[in-house]
C-alpha cells in the first residue's frame, strides 16, 4: 500500500482593500484594470502554490504584485500622509511555525512585504519601525530601495488635497474617518503541505499624522496565521487594533469551534461596527474554506479555491 499521502489541494485569497467603493465612482476602464491587477496577483501567488511552493512564498508574491500596482494603497499608489509623503506598513505571518515579521513607517522600501519577511527570517525581532527598519534594510542587498516619490500617484495626491480641504472646512472631519480609506492589500494561502501564511501591506490612511501606525503591521490586529487559519484585514485601522480583529477571528475558530465564516462575520459584521469602525477581512482555513466578509459597500478581492475555481470581485454580488 502506498502510504505516501497525496499532495493536498491548494488555495489562495487576496484583497485590495475595503471601503466606500460605489459603481458610479469607478469608470468601466478603472473597473477592468482593477480586475486585471487582482488577476495578476492571483496568478503570481497561485503559480507558486501550483509548483509545490510554500504558502509564505505565495502570499509574498501576491502582495508584491498588488504593491506594484498603482491601483491599491500599498507600495506604488500608497496614500499620502499629512506632509505629502508616504509611510508604509506591512506584515507577514507563517501559521505552522507562528513566525512573524513586520515593518511600520518605512519610506523607501519598494516592496514592504519583502522587508517584513526579511525581519522574520533574518532578524531576531518581529516589528521594526522607521529609521531602524531602514538601517536593517540597508544590510539586505535583496531589498530594493526607492525615492519616496516613487510611491506618488496623481489620484492619491487629489485624495490628500480633498481630505485637507475637508479638514479646513470642518475640523471634525479629521476625526471621522469612516469609509475614508481603502486599498490596503493582503493575501492568505494554503499550500500543498497544509501550511497557511498571511501577508498584509498598506500606505495607511490619507492625511495621517504623527507617525500614525494602523493595524496592518500589528500581528493579531491586521494579520494572523496559525495552524488552523489565516486572516488579513482592511479597514479603519484604529478599530481593527482595538478589536484585535485577526486574532479574535482565529480565537473563535480555535476556542469555540466556530466555522471560519461564522467567526469572521461575528467580528467584521458585529464587533467592529458595534464599536463604530468599518472594513473587511479575508480568511482561509486548512480545509481550503475561503471567507471574504465586509461591512462596507465594496472590497476588492480575488480567490482560487481548492477545486481550481477562481474569480475577482469588487462590489456585493
Ligand atoms: N487598515 C489600514 C490602516 O488603518 C487601512 C486600510 O485598510 O485601507 O492603516
């Protein structure tokens, strides 16, 4: 009898951010380009899984593709902070080893997800910030650095100008950020060894100040992976931190035996809006179940299920 187990089916889910995404805000051309870029990220991640590569390699490949697209708020196309610059956050986590790496407030790293992975694999730490993260990047010849203006795009500059005009007209506008973000990217993969990994990357929130860091680089808030499931979040980061979104979803699965769908919905449709926040999350478990839950009008997303069926979507279908 052949005792060698068959390779397990693989799966991948990605997001390009949740938020107020209305059909009439997006022209047909933008919509087509977003689907195409989500498709490229799925291709990049799934190619890794298809050839027997690790979930970690797959989520890094998918998130790098999304960071390189100007359409999402990560890498090229990241939002501007209040000083007209970009400060980027990213994280990775590998489920079966519980290793994690993250960076926050980096200004010159072309693909922050790869620096987060380098922190995990080549430093004794989990989270490096700002100047220290750059010093670490300077020791790594595999980490590409770019001028901060590399991240500029005209549509993000317009968003900053609009946010600052709103703030001048109404000081309270700076406080209410509901729906005023979107475009953070993330990926969760299940590989043929049954291992799960998660990666998340963002420019944060438009017009952010004072070295603000959101949920994305915080393990347990914007990113989580363990041996059962992986989660990547997108939304109003302050609320995702206060709800420990990603870990709460995983804990409901681990301790209560909730299905991944029930656990994700309880947090994204319950805990986060109950506190006043909004956003969404993608999640994937070791059986290949994929969940995409959001309490906003849209979430850019894409998936490849264990049976090979794949798709991309923006709005509620
Ligand atoms: N969660 C991100 C942050 O607060 C923003 C987003 O998801 O678009 O930094």
